[in-house]
């Protein structure tokens, strides 16, 4: 009997998450302007009818219908969409179930149990489970704007078309990600719920869009020399791989090969650290950047401009 206990405990966790979240995850149908409709999922996250989903689920649509697991339905309007994070917010016109609790994806560890709830292939209320396979992945965004969603969660929980916009939850039923892509058999990806995406969600609710600052550089993580590791107490920075001619970084004098140490007085070790600074309040304001160049620390001042959608 003892050999059955791990399975029993696992089953209790998964069934508990399913019972908590299945009523709070809707199946979406979104008519598109050019004909046809988009299918996906969405998570109720406020008590007044706001649902979180993927930008690619709503597409160019402005309204649609949400069907809940108890058979009730509600029309909704699209409040805002952000293709660069693949997140969108919609608001139901009718009564919705109580909201799900949003968690913190930055606390996830590889091997941790996660549960996916959504409407794959239009089958509302479907639940799968697996583990966090990796964190910190990058996902190219759909459409013409050509960006990357950083710190994406990789899971082996089974996902299928229609899961997009559904919940990825931890063992305590907290939503730590919004499922966004099926990358292959046993490889699912989810946009994390963290401080950065909370800012995006808030901007979508208030303004219907996200204003972003733009530096005009491409960077990759790179190790710091030993003396700088000891001085700054961390192992890595960001190596500038490319600078867009005429962009803010170029005008500030940044060059390929520079190793970014800090930006705005904050340490930068990965692209997400820089991305967190690139919101609307940074546009047109001086941003102090410290880099290592030819073995010396160099301070430059950049002035981010507004990123204009393609």
C-alpha cells in the first residue's frame, strides 16, 4: 500500500487545483474581421469581470463570447492587447465566477509540479499536469513587431490548440503563467506572471495598450571578469551584440562588445532586467548605463525613445 501513497498525494494536489481553477477558466470564441473565429481560453482574475488571455487569441477581434465550465456564458469586449508580451485583457458583460489568484512565476523551480487548465480543441474545462521543464526561455512573438517574450516557462504538461490563454498553476492553485504555445510533443510554453507582466496587465486595463521605451540594442548574457564579480557580487552582465544605427543606444555611444553592468542604477544580468526598465515612464528621460569597455568601466547616458509598433 505504501507504494500507492505518492500517487495518491499527487492526485489530490492535481484534483484540488482542477476543482479550484476549472470554474475560473473560460473557453473563448473571438470573431475575426476577415472572417472565421479564433478559439482559446481565458482566466478570470478580478471580481468585476476582467479576464486574462493571449494577444494572439483575440487577434484583431474586438468582442466575443466566453463559455464557462458550468455552462453559463457571457459576451465580452477586448479591453487591450499587447502582442509584444502576447497578453490581452477582455471584460465580460455578464456575471463571472470568482477570480483566480495570481501567483509569482519568478519563484518557480525546475521540476516543480504545475497544472494546466484550459479548453484544448474547444473542450472546455480540460486539465493536464506536469512539471516545470525549464525557466528563462525566450519566445518569438507573433506578427510584424518582431520581439521576444522573456523568461517564458517551459512545461511538459500536455497542451493543444485552444489551451492558449488558459492557466498554468502551481500546487496552491495560484496562476503562475498564461499558456501560450505548443512547441512540440511534451514541450509547452507559458508567459510568466511576475512583476513585469503585472505592469503590462495594469497598463492594458487602464489604457488599452502598453507604451514601451526603446534603446535600440540587442544583448546576451555574458560572464563578468573575476574582479568585477567580486566587486559587484554577481557572475554576469549583458554583452551588447548589436546596436541599431541612429537609435538611442547608438546616440549614447554604446558599442557592440560593451558589457552592461548597470542601467538606471540597477544590476543587469539578463534581458529581462533591461526589459523591466523599458516602460512608458522611461521614454524621453535620461538613463544612466555603466559598461565595461576595453577593461575599464565607462558611464554613458542614454535617452530611450518610444517604441512605435510596426
